[in-house]
């Protein structure tokens, strides 16, 4: 069931502080599932480049999803490894990260964010990666209609490439 109290909209520069707070509390080092910390500058560039969506509850960011072009991220070692394992369609985009506050999980918010992103990028393949040991993320991505397309390893950590045909 989707959280009807949340508004999903395009991220604005004013949302970045909330995105960074949510990211920080969901990093692996704090018990979450996010593997990488992105900077304020990275999010600012992402917002200018392609759709970044946020879910707000009473004005507070409680979820976000990012899309970037493959070319914009191809220099990042883990993205380069993902693209070697699965290069994607010519107009594919890199989907993620996606993050939902613990207080808003299991309400369909990740799916709602992903569907809103797909509506902004119709017909384009979404490509992402998740840690192979992240069972919750694997289940969530399966519910989103994504399939596991390839596997790769970076620094001894196993990852899966997940894709949605658009």
C-alpha cells in the first residue's frame, strides 16, 4: 500500500540537506544498506542532469531516487565494473541510489518513487546494481519488475546488476 501522506516531486536544491541526512542514516556504517556516500556537489549535479525525485512527508524528505546518464558515471570504478558486466541499451540510464526512511518502509514508497521516475523516462532501460547479500533490496527490486541480469565483484564484494526494460 502506498503511503498516501507523501508527496513525490522533482528534487530541488532545497531538498539536498534532507537527502544528505537520509543518506547518512542509511549508510552501511550506520546499519543501513547504502554502500556509498555521495557529496552535496554530486547531488547538485545529479539534479541538474536528470530526474532526481524526492518523497516528502510534512515537508521532510523521507525518500529519494536518482537517475544519471551512463556516460556521467562511467568513470566511477563500480559503475565501470557494472557496465563491463552489463552495458545496457544505448539510451539506458543509471537508476539509483534509492533510499526510503526506516519510518516509511513497507508502505510501497520505493515502488512509487521508481514508477514516478519511469514515467519521466518512458521507454528507457533502467540499470542499477545492488549488493548480492542485500536480500531486502533484491526483494524490493523484484517487486518493481526488475530482473537480475549479471553479476560482478568489486573489492571482494559481490554485486548484481538489476534492470528494468522501460
